[in-house]
C-alpha cells in the first residue's frame, strides 16, 4: 500500500514538502479536493485532502482542520503554497497521525490533484482492493435494474458510469452484449484502471438484465397472442399462461392493430397517442398493441379520441382501434375489434371500431366462438376442392357480395368472368347447396364474412 513518502518520491509530489506529522502512519487510498471546510468532514478515510486557498481562508484554522482530519482517519492534508508551521501544529499532527504537506506556488491545484491521483491509481495493491470492493458491492445488486447497478458501481469506484449507444473511446467504454451482440456501451470519464476493470463487470451485468427483460417481454407477447387466438376449450390454459407471464388480463383494455404493406411496422405513434406502456405482439399480418389501465377511464371515448387523432402514420400503414373492454374476454374482444377496424381503414389513417356501423356486427360475430365454429363447419366441404380450396372462400364472398354478378366478381378478383363461373359451379357442387335460395345465399355470405374477419 502507498504512504505519504511514496507520493513525495513521485514526480507529482516532488514539489510538496512534509512540514508536520508522520509520513507513514496511514495508507493512502485516494486523493480529494477540499474547497470549503465542510467538505473535509465528508472525505473518506485514507484520503489525501488537497485544500484550496478558499478552504484555508475560511477562518477555521489549520489546527481545527487537523482535528477533523484525525477524526476522519485522513492520511494527509496538503496546504496551498509555502506554509510555515509551529511546534503546536507539529505536535498535534504527530498525535493525530496526519501528515501536513506544503504545496508549491508554481504548481496549480489541478496539477497537484491529478498528479497524485495517477500515483494512487497505479498502485497494484490499491487497484486490487478497489476492484474487489466494487465487485462485492455489485454482487449485492445482481439482477437489479440498470440504474441501481450503475449507481452502485459509481459509488464503489468513485467514477461516474453511464450508458450510451456509441463508444467515444475504447479506453473509457465497455461493450454491453445481449445474446452475443453489441447493445450499447458502459462509459466513464476518467482513465482509471480500476474503473475499466469494474466497467467490464457492469457491462456483463447489464447484458444479463437486458436479456432477461427481453425474454420476459417475449414471453408476455407470446402469452398475449395465445390468449387472443385461443378457442373456447383452450381459454383456461391460455389465461393461466398469460397470468404467469405477467399479462395484465384483469384491467381495462384498449387494443390497436397496425398493419403495413410489408412487414410489421414500428408503432411509436400508438405509444404517444394512447400513453403508458403498451404490450405488443405480432399477430397475423400486423402488430397488436394493448394498453391496460387498472381502472376504467372516466370517459373511454377520450382514450379513443386521442388515438383517432393520429395523423402521421407512415405511408402504406393502416391502424384500427378497439373499444375499451374489461378482463380476459374484454381483451380478446377489443383485439378482434381493432383488427376489424384496421381492415376498413384507409392507408395512412387510424379507424375506430365504434364508427364501423354494420361491420362492427360482423366483427362481433367473428369474435364469437360459436358463430365462428358454425361458419367454418358450413364452409368445411370447400377443403375438398384441392388446388382451388385456398381461393374458394374469397371467390364465394365476392360472388355473393356482388349479388351473383360474375362480371363484378371477376373485377374484384382480377379474373375472367368464365373463371368465376367455373369456380362458383365447383363450389356449389361440393357444398351441395342451392345458391338461388335467398336464405342459403345470406347464410353463406355471412359465413364468408365471419371467417374472413376472424382470419386464419
């Protein structure tokens, strides 16, 4: 360990003079600046306190500062400029075991402090001690949040750690890795070996925290998707999974469904418009976002109005907003409503479910397990059409929506009218139904819409 005489032999300490006290009574562990007497009472044990002229001119006196230094267990006081002493000060410094050093007029305060700090930080024993203490303190907060870990490391090493997206210098940056990939950097200002060693530990801890957070987020997203898609018979199991994963199923929910022409779009606008933290999961051809409140908003329409106000959706992106619903069934309902609303939104706009009119009825039917099961049973024979099977429902829907007009249906499907006629004839044969019957046509048309609204 370093002592005062080690500092005096170093280049930064050669202009300092020992005027009182022992040179080897206490080990030197740090160097601090004291600009006013009160700061001396907060200096750590083993510190060399470098006093500014302001501190010595505050009227406290060298004797009083010596007593404070002795109480705090300081190694030395450095007085600015050539300072005389007295037998009383010499005796007091000896008894308190605090060295008194006099500075030089031609050496600035910053030069003295930084020079001595470099000597202290380069000591192998002190480096090991500081590093070990910091690692032990970090072990006590392993698994905590990023702010807690950074604060603990900063206090242990005496260096301010922060997190940034880029590294300004390899000497003062440690990469944070999540699943083997760089995910930001731990940064600090001082070129301190102990800080660099501890920064690597901090970066590894932050990587584990981020990986765990993303795994939990992925589990919540998967559980949310399973809950939204679960048939009635599987709902209890999906609900248990959602609760275990941390999906807030018991509150009041508002869902937003965002769909783009290619891929799943980012939805920062939804977070801004709806407020709060949104739970998100990819669903079919888009992104489902759900905002949950513990209590129902005083006016549910206010929440929806904020989302309807979105006017800057990216080109080719549409969004749908469900109504405010409660509980697990409500979450499933608002999700289905949001997807239906998105299907009827114009590019660059967000459509609200409660403004859809007749389409809202179809969406409610699509969200009903019994209605969906009946619709799928009615259309199940279409699976026997072989290569035509994937096109059967869209063809039948277009044909019935255009009142049996092959020409209009062909325009919707981008087909020749003869191709539509051939498909409709095959569909009627496999269904074994009379498409000229009014009730049959209505039931089939409704079934096509319910199945289409529900999706795969």
